[in-house]
């Protein structure tokens, strides 16, 4: 069994996430306490009790998910300070979907728990402040055709691009409202089964995030980043981030770039990974991975029972 750990991004959150885990595993409770101290407010209360409207606000969702994902890892490792040694011993690669990349970088030792949580709080605030454009999920059309249609629908001042190559037949587009609407019409005419507008506050992973990326770059430049102890497959290139310079460049650039999840999973499978552990609430990534790599084993680690099973395995 050759394992990779993968971490979900925005959209995986659910009120109550991590509560039972924190009650059962002191190491997980420690991560939530660290997050509360780092942020200066109780992200643990938002995770455990909501309300959903608060948890779903981008500036809260992002630190909430990274905190929960690292809390699960701490439970698996037997301590927050053992996360990196645990992942080094149990995984040959790590990857996170969009926001989840920060959890992967913390798991690889590139970022401290506190810095990862602080960075995604800043990232969430900056992305929420953009408050422009929108996103839509495209079902049942190949990526090359979607790329072509996005190019056709874009103008000098109104762009629409692919934001997430999630799985065969499921792609997300993002951009200015006018271009998004034009693309949606053209995609349906081209044979897309559905084009579903997403309930998001802005056009994530698109050129509309340039200001957020620029501001985030300043914060990243002031953050201590270490060499990865385990290969982290980057969202932008779908290849390992080789050094500190690459990690530093990835984080702001990721905000305006597409998440190449299909290529990320394919790369890991081609390099020997046969088992994926989804570290986080829910099974969003498990569903995507099964469509990308149907022969791979996918294991979820989002409940106390699942964590206990992994510890015992």
C-alpha cells in the first residue's frame, strides 16, 4: 500500500465538524485551542456549533477547514507536534484542493500550524473582499471544449476561465458575471448536461483575484516557510513543489490560477500511489478521486471511528 494524504477545500465544511474528534482526541482539541489563540476568536465554536451562515463565510470557512484538517492529522499522529513525522512515515505524497493545499504544506513541515491558520484567515478575508463575479459548475463536457468556450466568451474587460479541473465530466468556471453568463449559454449549446451557478461570494481562481493575490504575496513573504519533508503536489503545475521558493510563489499565484486536480491525482497514481486518505470532513475528494482513478483505494478520515480504524491499520 502506497499512500497519499489529500485535503479538501472550500465546500467541504459542515456545522459540527471536528466536535466529536476534539472530544475524543486531546491532540485534536489542542489544534483547535491553538487556532483560537492564533486568530483571537473561537474558530472552534464556529466549527462545532455554527451557525451555518457564519461557517460558510469565506473568511471563516478557510481557517475552519484547515484547523479541522490539521486536528484530524494530530489525532492520527498522537500529537500536534508529531504531524510532520507522522506524514513522513505514512505518506509518499500530499496534496490539497485549493484551500486544502495549506493543510498539505503544514503536514509537510513547510508551515507551522499557527502560520497555516493565520495565512488562510488572511486569504479568506482578501478573497471575500473581492466581492465580484461568480462561478459555475459544468457537468458533462470535456475540458478542452470548456477551455475553448471560455476563451470565446471572454473579452478584453470581462474574462471567464476554468477554475477547477475537478474530475472527468465535472469542471468549474469562474469570472466576470457577463462573461460567465455568455459562457454558460455557449456551454449548454455545446452539449453540457448542466451548468450550475455556485453560491460563492466572488470569482475564485480567476483574474478577478489579482488584488487578493498581490496582498497575499506580501503576507507570504513575511512568513517562515521550510523545505517540504514530504512531496506536496502543487495545484498549479500538478507536480511536486521542490523548494521554499516554489512554495512561496505557489500560494499567491494559486488564488488566480486553476486547480488542476485531475492532473494532480493522475500524477500521483503514475508515480505509484494506490491509496488516498482524505483528511477532512465529508467525502468530496473521495468522489472525485474515484472518477479520476477508479482502481485506487480511497479512505476517508473525518470521524472518530475512521481515525481509530486508520490508527489500528
